[in-house]
C-alpha cells in the first residue's frame, strides 16, 4: 500500500537488545521473531513465534519474507546464558546459534532470488569471537580464535557463516557488528553478575542467598597482573542506536560486507577499577586453575550462572580497536555512541568512589 512504512524483521526480539531496539524503530513496521513473545504493548510490532533451532523454521521464515517483503533483517537471536534461557544442551544451543543463522541467510537468499527486496542484513557477532588474550586490540582483520567458551565458539562459527554466505544474498548489504560486553542498567550478563555478586543460579542455595540479600565476592586469581588487565564495555542502547543508524542509512556501502568492532567512548577499565566502581569485595585465589575450579563448583551447585569455560576471558586483556567504527559513523559518532566505557559500566551499579578494593588472598582449596 502506497505510503505504508517499510517493514523490518528482527529475530530475537524478546531478548534484552531486542527490547531496547524496539522503541527506537519509529517509522518502521516491525515483525519480531522469537520462541517466546516479548513483554511489550507496542502497536508497531507484529510478533511471529518461530524456533530458528529447527529445520522447518527456514521455510517458515521464507514464507514470512515473501508475505511482508521487508527492506531489512536484523538477526539478534542467539543463546548466551544457558541457565536463564533453559537451553542446557550445547547441541541444541548450536542448532539455534549457528545453524539458525545459516537458516536465516538461506531464507533471505531464496527471497531475494525472486525479487531483491531485502536490502540490508545485520548480524550481531561478539568480541568473544576473537577469543581471549587480546592485549593488542583486535581489529576487524584479526583472526577469530574463540576457544573453551561455548558462546564465543558459536559466535565465531556464526560470524564465519555470515562472511561466507554474504555474497549469495543477491544485492543485500551485510553488516557484522562485533560489540564488546554489554553494559547499562537493564543488562544482566556473566560479567555483571561477577561484579554485582548476586547469585544468579537456579539452585535452592542461590534463591536463599538472594532472599537474604547475600552477595558473592568478586573473584580473580592471585597476582597484581590480574587486577591490571584491561577490559572494555559498550552501552546496550548505543548498540541499538548503531543498528538504527544502519537501517536508516541511505548511502550505499562501497562493499557488500561491512564488519565493525563496537565499544564505548574513551579508554578501557582495569579489573581493579571495575571492582572499585562495583563496590565489590574481591577475593583472589592462588592460581588460574583454582579460579576455574571455583567457577565450576558454583556453576554445578546452581549458585552461579557463570560457566567455567569463560575463565580465560575473565583472566586476560580484552580490547577492541574501534577506529573503523568512528570512520564509519563520521559526524554521527557522538550521536550514536553516547556513553563512555566507564559510564556504561558504572550505570550498572550504585557507585561510591570512597570504597577501596578489598582483596583477600585465599590459601586453602576453596573461596570463602
């Protein structure tokens, strides 16, 4: 119908980023896809329940694309937190994360075979795809080397799927965004749980601790180098604004595939600064091996949602080079990336600058 707003498909609409993105998509007709409906009364959203982890979802999505003829697809659907999502089987997780990404791209390819209607495809990758040990800031050309951490491995594999299949999307511009760790008041992820100290597990002890207001200590291996490791963050609303900027961008890209690292403004934080800003009590255990063992105990007993395989990412520098992002946004950089790294992180906590870091050296076999 003439004058109707352009349509956009957003997978993973019920996730944290999807919910933050939705109110920013004014002027678009939004078709949201997820396995569960989002908690929203937005009149601009049409919700479709599709499980991208199943083979029939490809045809379901293709039929939907043919019906609504969207100008863009934003692919946010991805399982990160096994405990909170209830997806505890890693094979099922892979089918959603990696195979699901391939299915979305296959549906777009087939839809554009008949008529090149979908002009843009935006895929949300992650800093985790680069792997740990990023003392030298990773550029977009740095190798993807995720290991141990299931979510990071899946992001790496899905990222490669998008790169390989991008030329087949028949005229669509493809954007891969590799954001750093999300921060902001609405964010609840592994790193924020570690610094907040709120036991996020589903076990009885975790529930009792939350009811009693008890807080877990923040843990690191022993040694100043672990406190000196640097880390970046990005405000979740800045990521949403970047996606909106891409969707509204009228000037075509010089290349079909655009890859962008994404982090907040300013310099990184050290882990010591993070502990201080979070007003956390810090316990340092003797070795990295013991650190991972403690994470495993807390995970297996249902106290924490932090998987032990993330340990290498929590015990090393994790830095991104975002100079390409600044060049991509140009004069709009300040309007899109509005938060500093420190500001985005601090928004997650009640800040008291007078609280010192309290480090306890644990000599035994468990953290108290």
